[in-house]
C-alpha cells in the first residue's frame, strides 16, 4: 500500500512537471530553487508527558518552478521526567549514559511554492526511513525499532519567505510526527510540533 501511494505521488509530480513544460508561458522562464533549512527543537515533553525531547533537523529542498521535493534528516533524543516508566527512562538517572530514546530518520516530502517575491510553501511528508531506539525502563536493555509507520500525507511543512534578487530568506514551521510501533506494545514517536527553522535559498 505504501509503495502504491509513493508511485501515485511520483506520477502526479512528474505529470505536473510535464504539463507545465507543455503550456506556453509567454516569456516566463523556468526556475530552479534550492533551499537549505536547518535548526533545533527542545521541549520539556516526550509523547506529551513530562520529559525532554531534542531534535536536530537539516533539510534540502529542490524545486522546479512551483513543485518541489524535500529531503530531511532528523536526529532525536529524549527522556522521561518521572520514574513511572522505570528508572532507565528517567532523565536524571545514574544508571547509564545512554538517553532513554535516540534515533535518526530521513523523510521525503512533496512541496508546492506560491509566489515569486513573497513566498509561501506548503508540504506534506511522503515517506520515512530510519530507526528509533528506546531503553527498557526496568532493565536498560535496548529496544530497536525500524521502518516507521506509514505517513498520512497531511500538511506538515509551512514556509514563509521573501526573495532578494536570486537569494531567498526562509522561515519554516514544522509539524511532523514520525511514529514507530514498539515490539512489546504501544508506540514511540519523533515529534517536531512547533519547531521553527531558518534557511537560505538560491534561484537559478
């Protein structure tokens, strides 16, 4: 099912580009935009409970005219703010130097840009790959999860910016949640709700 959804979106992307090429543009030249966006998020919650979660985010966006693809890397760490989940999950435990949660994920997104001088870009996540490791709260044993859950393709990326000559100044608001099914029960997440990133772009 995931492969079929990716195929459909790929065909939509390619078809849209071909249609754009086929339509007369009355002197309007094609544009290629490349944006590099990065930043960090820190919050005093993990899975919406007391704790800590840290994300380091780097993203490369490539556009042909209005359509684009985003390639984003997340590095994540987190811990619990109480011992209800076991001593090894606690942020200030003295049992191990390993964080309760750590992981890395790569995400591919589809993007659409509005405007040429004042910029508004909206994007949705298509596909994620990577891993998330958590510690068993009682024993400290590592539980590794791979293959994130399928993404719902909802809007998760909102960019505002402006262009000065060939340079773009971009501010991004990211609302991604990447979920993993735990082998025992429940789930674990990499959550970027409310993250604000900064980036630069160049237009060719």
